[in-house]
């Protein structure tokens, strides 16, 4: 082997380490594990047609059953394309790690010069050089890229947990709206029968034109409220469809007729702030950003007076008399004008910024937990108040007014008012019931994981919501 070939080999072989292959999904298993621990759900990243079909099969199986909060979340984790696009951030960050481990390509130069007098042979010059300083800094750059990959894992995991809470909120909203729409439909049917009865009473001269008009107005108002509720159901279902990532026939899913019952015992709320500080992934990501910024600042500060580039190479020159001259070359990029006057203050500012953001996230998390706990307690208290006190009271008022009406001691107008107030109380009860489950989902989001499983109580108001219909039917018989 010639001297030139040996020099080229010695220069190129250390750089050939860049050719190793890597797994593009490396790091996703960590995200899978984190999400499973925090939510109990499985996430997949289908990257082939076969894997995508397996995910679709699971989605179709879940959609064929009655949709619950847990199954809706699982469908979204398997099928939501926004989440899948977020997974690609792991691939991008992993590529950055690979790039950080790659030395710069060597620089090859060549020139050919022709003399204007004998000897007439061409004078050739070949050179090969690589940045030796960049090779020395490879471990440091790779360490920084790995830290950024860890931050990406935390950020992706946090976004997944946020989506879980949003899916639950969307499902509870659909269930509550459908529950209200079914109740309004029953009221419309009842009032329709009431209008027929009022017409016969009016023809018999038992009620006035005003009383007939009032009964008709109540009927039209009930139809209007029912129509609004149905329109809102459609909008709420489409919002959930977007989270589930479904279209076409897959949008024909069904949910339970009523919201889940409140648990018998509420979760312990002590130490939720500290729990959130320990397990919130956006806080962990902010902490990782502080570490990354500190490392980048230290690296740049420690190398600010180093040559910006140290190129080592080999140069071979062939004279016109065919004599070859070969030897090493050295090129230094000296930090005379730019030795970090702008880069270091920028990194210092970024480091302070990362620290401030970390403190801000920690403060916000504590506040969010307190707010979410307050919302959960309030929603539970309101739901139980409507269920045990206010709604039964309104039902009793309707029943008593009905008895007075049958005894001809109250007119139909008073009965109409009592029915309207009972319906208003039931609507508020359903809203409070929905708000409780939304508050639980929000608290899970603020804490950064599941709150635990509690035994649900007997389904609340399962008979209370039916009593008014029964009494109204009695009135119109």
C-alpha cells in the first residue's frame, strides 16, 4: 500500500463508525411504559401496513361494544392521527442523537496544473482533511442530544396523558347531552298528549283561551329545547369522533344511557400537590430543559477559546517530473473575532429562562391541583344536593300540584309552572353530574396519572328521573 493510501486509510477508518444503523422507534418503549403506568392504557405506533391493520382490528372491536370512558381512551390512543404525528417527534429526536454521533465528512480537494514549458507533465495536487476537534467533541454532543431525546419522551408522554383527559371529558359531555335529550323527548311526548287534552277541555268550556295558549306554548318550548339538545348531541359526538379518529360507519358507536354513578367514597385529596410535583411529566420536561441548557452553557464556556476548527489531513503533490511529495496538513480556525461574545450570553439567558419556566410550571401545577380539587368537591356536593334534596323536592311539588289540580284547587297554569321548574332542576342535576366526571378527568390531568378505582354507588336518581314521567302520564290520562 502506498504512503498516500495509508494516510487516507488512517484518516477515514476512525470516521467510519458513523455507518451503524439504528432503530427508528427507539425510545417509544419508554413512552409506552410511562403511559401504561399512569393510565393503564396501551399505545401503539403502527409503522407498517400489518401493524396498522392490527390496530384497526382492535379499534373496530372496541367500537362494536358500548363505549365507555376507558374504551374511548383506548380507541383514541390506537387511532388518533394527531397523536401518531406526535410520536414522530421521537423519531426526529432520535435522528438528532444519531446526527450528534456522526463526525463531519472529510474534505477532499484536488487540483491539476499544466506547465507552459517542458517538462510538459501535469502537476497534480490531492488533499484529504477532516475536523479533528469535531471528532473529539462527539461524546459531548451525543450526550447533549440524548438529554434532548429524554426531554422529548417526557413531552410526548405528557401530551398523551393530556389527550386522555380530553377524551374522557368529551365522552362524559356526550353522555350527559344524550341523557338530557332523551328526557326532553319524553317531556315533548307528554306535553303533546297534554295539548290534546287541553283542546278537548277548551271545547268543553272547562279552560279559557289563555290557558289553552299557555299549554300550547309549553309544548312548543319543550320541542324547541329538545331540538337544541339534539343539535348539541351531534356537535358533541363529532368532537369525540375527532378524538377517536373515526369516520364513516365507525361513527355509529353507542354509549351507556346514563352517566356513571358517583363513587361511594371520594378519593383522598391530601398530598395531591406533592404527588403532582413528583409525577407531572411537563414538570420533568422543564427540569430536563434546565439540565440541557446548563450543559450547553458549560460546554460552550469551556471551549470558547479553543480553535473553532482543527482540520488534520494529508496532502499529496505530484510534480511535473513525476516525483510525488506527500505529507500531513494542519488547518486551525482561530477564535480571534468570535470567541463566544454572543453565544455565551444567549446560552446564559436560555438557562435563566429555563429555570424561570421550571418555577412557573411548578407554581402553576400546585394551583391547578387546588383548583381541580375544589371543582371536584363542588361538583360532587352539587350533584348530591340535586339528587337527594332539590330534585326530589321539585318532584314532590309536581305531585302535590297534580293532586290539587285533580281536586280542582289549582289550575293548569300552576301545574305547568311546577313542571317547568322540575324540568329545569333535572337539567341542572344532569349538568352537575356531568361536571363531576369532567372534574375527575381534569384532576387526573393535573395530577399526572390515575386517581385510583373506587366502587361506584347505586346509580343515582335512577327512579327519581322516572317519577315525573309517571305522574305526568297520570295527569293526562
